[in-house]
C-alpha cells in the first residue's frame, strides 16, 4: 500500500479537472503559499471524454449580443429548472474563460481580420459559440493538458482508478485509489478534493460517450451521503451515427445543415419549430436550431408515424449538408466528414448522413452549492459529474465546454482556499476506510462467479434505454426501477475471473458496473417520481404531458441508503430573476420575445 | 454475420515469463472494427485480455496496436479490410506491461520536454490575441496530434534509441514555434538541437504514413532541422 500527502486531490483529468488543477496552482501562488496538487485519472488526461466534444463553447462575444440574452436562453432551455444565480454567474464569467484559453494557445477558428469567429448553436438566440473547427473539445483538452505541464506543483497520477473518498466528521480527508499498472492500493491524504469525473452516459445502450464515461465520481459522492440531483434529465443528442452512436455535432446544423425524414421533408416544422427556414439561411431558435430535447422528441414522433428510414438496422432520419459545399465542409466540419466516411461509409459532400438520437449528456449529478462545494466539507465537484444547477431539465449545446472552464476554475480556487485553512487528518482514519476497500476488492476477486458481470451490464443498459428513453411511461419507469434493484442484488454475487494485479481491466469494469447500478437507481427513481413533463423528461401518461410548476418546479434529490432502496426529496429552485414562462421556439418564440421586448 | 479468426500476442507477466500467441474467432460484418473484435473477446471469450480504449471515434488516442506489423488505431481499423489473417501485437518500441498494454511514460516525458505550451508574457490579458486564418493555417495541422504514439512505433530511430524526442514531440514543438502568438522558440530550440532532437531522424517518413490524423510529423522534423541549422548558424555569427 502506498501513502502520499497532497494539499488538494483532483479526481479526473478532463477539461474540468485540468482547469481546476491550474486554478488551484494559480490561487496558491497568488496567496504566496506552496500547495501540492494531485491530478488523478483512470486514463491519461488527453484520453478524457472532453476530447470528443465537437461543436464549441458559448460566451457572449459580439456587440449585439447581451449577457441577459445568454441568461434567458439558458434558463428557457432548462425549462426553468436551472439555478438562476448560477446561470447569472456563468454568463458573466464565460467570455473571460474562453479568452484565457486563447491566451494559453487554443487554436480557435478566426475571422479574416483575426478576431474570434462564432457560430450558431441550438436554442441560442444569436451566434455566440466559439469553436476550433469541429474538434473544439479536443483542442480545449490538449491546450489545458499542455498548459498544465508548466506547473511543477501539479503531480499527475495517470492511470489511477478512484475507489473511494475518505470522510471524517463531515469533511473529506482522503482519496483511495488503485494504481492500474501495479494493482497497488494508494492512499492519498488531503485537505480538499475536486471530483471531475464526467457523466454517466454509458448507463445507456445507445450513446455518444466514450467507454470511460461510467459515473464513478457520482457514485462515490452519492454513497457518502451527497445527493444526486436532477438525474432523471438525460440528454439525447438528436444526431448520432446509427450502430455506434458516434456523435455528429450540432455545429452541422449551426452551419446550415437540415434534417429530413424518409420522404425528404423537413419535419421539424410540424413540431413547433417552424416555419421552415430557407436552405442556406439557418435562423437561431428555428427549425434545426431548436434545442436538443425538442429535436430528439420530434424524431421519436416521426418514428412512431413510420416516417423514418432505416440504415444498418436502425431507424434513422437524414442530416443533409450537401448544399454547404465541399470547401465549407472541409474548413468547418472536417472531422464530421472523416467520421461519416470511416464509420458508415457516407461522404457528406455527396449524400445525406443517416442519424438518430443517442444518449449524450447527464444533466443531473452531484449536488453542489453555487461555488461547487458539496454537503461534505472540502469536497467539490465540477463539470458533467456535478449538478451546480446550470442545465436544469435540458442543457443547451456549447454551454458545457464553457461550464467546465468556469466551474472547474471556481472549484479549483475554492479547493485551494479551503486547503490553506485545514490540516491533514490522522492517517489512521484513512487507513481504516482503506481497509474496508481492501476487503471489498478481496471479495470481488474471491472464488468463482455466481453471476456474469457482462450479463448484468447488458441488462442494465437495455433497461435504462427502454425505461428512461426520450418518452417515458409510469409503467415503463416502474419496471426499470424494479429491474435495476434486482440487478443490484445480482451484482453482489459477481466475482472477477481475472485474479491478477497488473492492469486488471476486468476488475475495473466490474467496479464501474457497481457504480453504474447505484446511479441508475437514482435516475429511475427521479424519473418515476417526477409526474410531469419538463425538458428532457417527457411522459406519455395521461395528465402528465405538461409541465406542472405547482408541484414540480423542484429539483429532485436522491439519497443513497446502502443496500436498502434510495430515497427521494424535493428541493426549491432558484428563480430569482426570471419567473417561469411558456417555453417556445420558432415563430411562437419570436412573438414572445417581441412582446417581452415591448414591455421592457 | 460471418466469423473471422484473429491472433493476439498475449503477455501475462504474473503467469508466464514469455509472451504467447492466442487465436480467437470473432463475429464480423462490414462495420466491425478491430476494437469491436477486442471487446467481443473480452466480454464473450476471455475476460483476461487487456488493452486500452475509450472514445471509439479516433480522437482520444488510446487504442494503438500493431496490426500485421503496422501501427494502427484499433477503432479505425476495420476487419473487412483484412481478407486473410490478422495479427495483433502491442505497439512496437515501447515496453510491454501486459497483453496490448505498453508503458507510455517515455512518450509523455518527451512531450513535456519541448515546453509544449504557449510562451507569452501577456498570458493573463483580458482580450484575445488576433490571429488571421492564414496565421492559424501555418500550425493547425501540427496541432491535430492525438498523442496516440503510432509514429513512435513506426520510427526506427526511436526503436534504436528511446532517448530520441521522436515525431510527435517534435511536431508539437513545431506547432508552438509556428504559432504567431508564441515567443518561446528560443527556449525550445536547445532541446530540438540536441543529438536526440531533430538530428536523430534519418527521414524514413514512416511516421507520417501511419499518422491517423495526417499531422505529417516528418514534415515537422524536417522543417525543424532547417530551423535548428539556422539557429546554430545565427549563434555562430553572433559569436
């Protein structure tokens, strides 16, 4: 067993984790103190799933845009379930973070005069999304990773798998991890922890996410009594490739791409997003530039009506980019061209791309306050694993890359400040909790398996897809919750076949599955208890197809109770700036905005 | 769906000192990638097989392996393109730790050695720099490296001497040297000028051939040689 001391431990090496690490280092320097920061990740940082984000990062940039407009778009996009104080902080800090990335070398796409180029994105009133071709996440992650190499006080623990945090007296005191290369248990004594472990999209069979997106940090915080908040809101991205689920960016539509059903008809005009905008003249908040939840729901409706086509066994609609021309596609969407060609042998210059919705983003997560701290003192969370309250019931595309910068930075600074005021705990307290981990690892590796973990995993992802899909029913969610609870029982009989210590990836997958089952229960419970339709949570049940602000203008909080069933509570939403109103897009939306403008 | 046999070079250091070959039958259709095949083996046939993977869309750089002796990304290699036998080995020139898992530490060290960050006094300024599309185009290609390490497995010089900075690190140094916002070239050149810097390269060019992102590290190394020669000459004249 190795034991190390760090002032701050950051778990997760994606965008939020790297941004937090740099911010913590800067904060300590500013205070004239020296703090040692561990950046722990189960993969090398540049493998983190931030790398796969394509479209861009939003911030108010042009003179015609306003912070109020970005605020309004985000709050309406959230179906009024966002924390408005948090949204306000976010829109105010977005631009400076993107500038900071620019100053660190991010190759943002440019206008002819050398200023920043912005593009349109769904649900945003105007073009405000910064981008680096269609590999924005890749460039953002590599810029952060490379910049982090400047800081000697950041020590990377690459390929360390987090098993647990150690908590004493309501404060975090350590992190317990497994060094993947050796199988050695590693105890990190610390004064503050930032969880930046990403979402849980791999709970679903059909998703755009990398294999590592298994919700580890969410489950760890949850098991220690922190609530998972708003987990029922699961974002289906409207455009994933059939078969694999590989992401085809919303920027395709921002640049003017259109969606067609099997008859070549732009069906979105039938779903409150019209009238049809002329080809080559995309208009914000109309048609293809509606928000993701509405577009995925429209796909489902078309599918029910038999107006979808098929491709490789999947029901699909078509994303047509041909009118943009080869030059624009090569400049703005080169990665999309490469992906479509490699994975489904379609050349977007010549043919429409068959696409279908796929699970993309976990809107809910670890409940934090507006400064990223959880109910456990010294434990922070940022990025997709967290629910700081920015996205509510539906996230707008290009808000999450900015989120991980704004709140990664904030979490890192706060962690540094807290660490400066605290002492290390008695090492025995961490060792005690580590021994518990050691025992549960030993159990997992002991004897022959009564239960096949692959079978449990497959049932789980199938269950989540059928019970918590784009449209949901009481009976379907009840069945999914029951099924997840049975799978949790079965999981206790799972044993790992591979008994070796070095790079035991089977062991890691089994632990991830255990994390996933706990999160799945929270997701199903939140979904079942939310007896209304809001944002990405849409019910087909009678009398529940509308938003119900009287009963459900509330966050769901789900608490873990060990092997017993989880418990749900409701929490008020911060609506201090903008009273809930009807959420409308297309022509109806512009009428509403016109009226609001007239009043103010 | 038909099946295909793949042979994987296994290495389980806790069980045997020597590596060995193992054959597996995997189901294939037109879209089956090598990564799909490995995942099938892991979940259905042999859970002890270890390899790295994550994004499955050729952007995270995790899943590099040798396929019939050529370095490739598993997720972007399709079994339809291999009518005959497929042999899979860990990436060449890196120490093998288990099965297809290699030790990447030396690669990370080389990346860090070239100071791969923007060197600029005003890094905290409140407004963005200006950079025209033409200025961006000068370095953009070299900024597309996903750090997969395939070029190191393709590089005979790195195979002979792991101290050689290697294609990806030199391309990354070049990326920042070419960036109009950067003022750090003088700080990076000593590392590139060393014998283990650009001058170790014998211009085989295989690194650029195997690059899954068309970064063309060979061009970076060659342009780096020109820069290094210039740097040396200027230093000479300055006496």
